[in-house]
C-alpha cells in the first residue's frame, strides 16, 4: 500500500511539474498546490519535488520553513491564524484569542483531536487598520470581538 501512495504522490507532483515547469522558479507554486490538497507537504513529497526539479531537498525544506503558510506536519481542516501585531494587540486581540481557545478547547499551536481546527498566530495578515483580524483557511475576518469570533467558528462547526 505504501508503494501505491508513493506512486500516487509522484504522479501528482509530475502533473504539477508539467503544469508549472521544471525550473526552480516553479517550486513555490508546486508546494502551494500540494499544501492546498493535503493541508501539509509530506516528507516524500518534498523529496519528489526536489528530484523532479533537480534541486537539493534542503532547498525545498528551506522554502517550506520560511513561509508560515506552508506546513510539514498535518493540520486541521480549518486553519485559524490570528494576527499578533501590536496594532491587533491594541484593538483587543487577547480577548479574541482567549474566546477562540475556550470555544475550541485548544491552545494556539495545537490542533483539535477531531482534526477540524488548528490554531496559529500570524505575524501580520495585512489588516492593521481593521484589527483584530484573523484568516481561516484563505478567508479574512476583521474587526473581531470575542462574540464575533465565536459566531464565525460556530459557522464552521
């Protein structure tokens, strides 16, 4: 079965290389597509991407570790990233963070047991004038209050 999974992953990555090209400049696009589909980039995928792009596996890992939105470990179905900039702090981020943790029963940096939610902090989500802000998967929410954050989470459950 492991061989079948590896073949499926290899075929998937080969299709991505066909789509984006086999140059080093295609690396980020390929990794983003793998991330979108699997919610993380498995070790085997990293090795295959390196092999197919003819680059060292360390280069692949360094790109993944540089970008906060790429992961090497499985995450929940819904990845919640709360902005932790000083402007969001000043606009009530702490109360929002506590309400989210309380509602989901997990702390930031953790994934729920049912793999529905992962909580993370983001260095900036680009909404400094409308904080506190968070991103759930690829959707941005802003001007959060503890109550508004809970309402959003309840819509995901």
